[in-house]
């Protein structure tokens, strides 16, 4: 990434009304670091507690006794913060504005309506036999019932595990069995970009694969098309929801009781079930949502993520609702029916804050300025991005064309594991450098280190670690605490390792440079290269596969797969298509390889370790700088791979 960017001051009109000033940020940040107990003791009160906490922070990042607890003697139910407490002053305020895939299709739910709908949903779950502590898998399209399902689980103390609706039956089954989820909530079908997604069919396949694990499936009617219902197992929400009460007492939960599990990819093995708990997560979600987005009572906030990702959890559902904000939920895609869709919907609903991913911005930028300029967008006052580094060109376009230089851009760096934003140019507090994550949020202590863990000071580049806990931190990997310790706390003992590389410039701004492990970021979706590899080798024709990321104009990174076929099978274009189909069915369309290169071998060390560094360089078309290849078992493989790469152009 180019280091030369134009720095922009905070637009004046924005600065004059911002919640924070540079001084206030510095003051609050220092307070959060100097005395975390006092700082969080105070800010923890922003959510509703049933029993107030007296303990604030109880954390050890020591490997032998690793635990993370915040507010640990407090009790609460997160839905009281998100719903009940708004009934007094915001009952008729829109809680969720739903914008359907079809631009003619939208509706609004007020806080009162949302409250009763969630209570009814909670009573339905109880009738199905869901109990406190049970895991419930949610496999849904972007309809309001997805948010209701999450909150209904929270209301009765069940632990939700939302699985992105674009995942395959195999991927869904893996996530069901990993957390032993006896209950699944799905819809008949989803609708995206004018196309139907067969959710119930996928869910049925997943239930078969999960070998009797699933006892009950609750089905929400979205399209109304016919689907098979299995007697004794499957239930329609509109049927059992018809005669349940519309109030439901909130289950008292300890601050450290689980709230949700969300599966995310790592550099090795199968996806990890990231576990978040009730108290700290909600404090973090609501606090970051307020300060990062300069939230005001009248804002209409639109986060365009899917609830299947952490961004949807924190900034469509929990953060906005805890803050009594109006949250827009969008069923469709940015380019359907046209490339003006986002901006038309902003006009339609008077959106003031808009938050999306760089990959969407790049895709829309390619369509030119006209689809943007044909819309009004005067309601917008702040723009945000998340998911991957944003290249300065896309940033400038977003700033100038979409926001007309009126709206600051908050580039929010964070992870599934962190629960909410960690590094961000808080609006109004700092000039903006396109592409820079900029500064730590309250309570966040970033540090840059070299591979051995030595701290790097001043303007420098290294691996990004966080040196102390924050309330929104994940608590464990569900069912595998050891993996939690190994993954995050073993590279730099006593510190949390993010897996990201980062540069700090001479002004102290942080710039995230991307993953330094075997995780790639495709259109803002995290993917373990190992997952794609294991999907490929599960095909009979494949002997061996190695997957790396390579620069891709729209997706940020594309998936490049090197494949060695078994002896009896000749490589062919048909086989390539077949392998792409295979990976889609094993994981889902987001994991489709963009390029497959057949090769007779892979570059390996004598001990048999694949040298991905070399494969990455070849995929990037940079052949000159392959580094030391002397440890390779068969150096000639590299020549063949380069030739193969060059021939494909
Ligand atoms: C929220 C989310 C986390 C990984 C993270 C990093 C990348 C996210 C970013 C960013 C640069 C940003 N990432 N936001 N990189 N600038 N503003 O995306 O969570 O899906 O767990 O991905 O995404 O590499 O480590 P998750």
C-alpha cells in the first residue's frame, strides 16, 4: 500500500457538532488506560443491570491460568438494555427499518413492536423446549426475524450461533455438531439480488449430516414457496407463534454467562467457535457504537453487513438497539436492481450514518459516479468501513463522491474476537489519513512487535498485539479453551496476538497491513487457506492442494489454488470447473477459488512443509524476489510453477 496519501481535516460542519473533541478523546483514553477499574466501573453502567456489579476487571493472560472476566458479579439480561428500557421514552421510535431485496418492499418496527415480537418469539422457543444454556443455530436470510431470533435466545438465556445463509449444508452441519445444537431456526427460502436461496433444503441436508443431533427446526415463512416439513421435527413460526403471550420475563444471567458463539476461520483446522458473554460484550458493543459513529438520538444508522458476521451482530443488532437507535437491516445486495441501490435506500429512509465494506465500495466505484450522483444523499453525515484495509483510491471516492466531502470516514479495525471496534479515527478527534485505522479506542493498548516479540517503537512496522484486556474480548473458543490459549496467547505470551500486521507512521497513526498468518480476506470474509485446501483434497481427483491469497481489484484478495491431481487423472478445464463446484458445495460460494493452477508438485522443504511464501509470490506475479529456495526438496518445481503461471495469461 502506498504511504503517500492526502490527509484530510475533519469537515468543519461535522467537527462543530461532534460528540468528541481531540482533547476529550485524549482525556478519556488516558483515563481508560491509567485506571481501567474506575473507567469501566463507570462506563459499565451504560447498560441495564439486574444486580449491579461490584467487581470490574478480573483478567489473567497468563497461560497457566488464563481467564477473562468483566463485571463478574453483576447479573443482567441483554434484551432489557436493547428493548425493555426503551419502552418508557422510545416506544414509538423505529427500532428496525427493514429494506427488502425488492426496492418496493420495506417496513418498520418500533421499539414497542420489536419488544412484543421478541417476547412472542421467546415463548415460541420455550414451547419448543429450548432451555437456558442450550445452543440454538440460526440460519436465516436478512429478515427481521433473524434479529428477533437472536434476541429471543438472549431473552431466555439460550446461546445463539448464527451461521451465514450463504454457507453450504456441510458447513452448517459442522457448526451444528461442534456446539451440539439441538435447535435450528431457518426460513423457507431467502431472497438476494433477485435470486432464491434454498435455506430449508440446505438445512434439511445439514440435519441429515448432523446425524440426529437436531431435534427441532423452527421455520420462518419468507417466500411462501412450498418446502418439506418433517413431522415431529419441523415447526412453522407463524403457527406456534399465533397463540403465545406477547410478554416474557427476561432470564437473569450472570455477566459472564455465554451470549453467543460465532464461528470464524483461523490459520489452521476447522473454524473456531468464538464465545462472547453477556455483560462485557454489550458494554463494548454499545459504547463503541455510540462513540465510533458519533451517535445522536435522531440518527438512522445503516450497517450493510449480514447478521451472519460479527459486524451484523454488533452493529445491526446489539450496539444500535442497546443505544435505542434506529437500525436499518437490508436483505439485498449493493448492485441490485442497480448500482444506485445503497444510495436510493439512504434517500428513502433518511439514513444519516452508513457503514459498509471496502469490497462493496470498490465494486460500486467501478460503475462510475453517475449511479451515485443521480441520488440525493443529503441525509448522510458519517460514513464507515470495516472488514479489510481500504485502499486510498476507494477511500477518496467514498469521501468525495458518496459523502461529498461533508462526511468523515471511520475506518474501523476489529475482529470477531474483539467484539467491536478497536482501532479507528474517532470522528471529530483526528484528521483523516485515507487507509489508516488511526488510533486505539478507549481501553485498547496496541503494540507492534517483531517475530521474537521485541517491542518496536516509533515509526515502524510489525505484528500487532494488544497488551491488556477490554470488556468486549472473546472469552474462549467454545469447547476448546486450550485452542483459545494456543491461538491467541502463545506467540507473544501475556499478550493477545491479532494475526494482523501493522505500521505506525511518524504521527503515531496505525495502518493495518493485513493478515500475517494463513488467513486470507476475500471481500471482507475471513477464510482459512487450510479450509479451502481440505475442501479441495476431499475431491477424488486431487492429491494435494495449496491455497494462497493474491491481489484482486474488487475482492481485495482472491483465492489462488495450486492443485496436484492423482496419477490417474489428467488436469483439464472441466476438472477446474468441477473443483470450483466442489468447493462451493463443501463450504459455500464465498470460498470459490478464483484461479486454479495445476502443477505436478508443490515447493516443499525437505521436512515436507509447503513453502507458501513462494506460492504467494508466484500468485502475485512477482517472480524475481522469491527469496531463499535452497532449502527446497525439489527446486525445479518452482520453475515449473512460474512457467505455468506465465502461460495462463
Ligand atoms: C470485523 C471483522 C477480522 C480481520 C482482521 C483484519 C481484517 C477488519 C479492518 C481489517 C484493515 C480494517 N480487518 N477490519 N483490516 N482495516 N478496518 O471484519 O471481523 O471477520 O473476524 O475479520 O479482518 O485482518 O484481523 P472478522
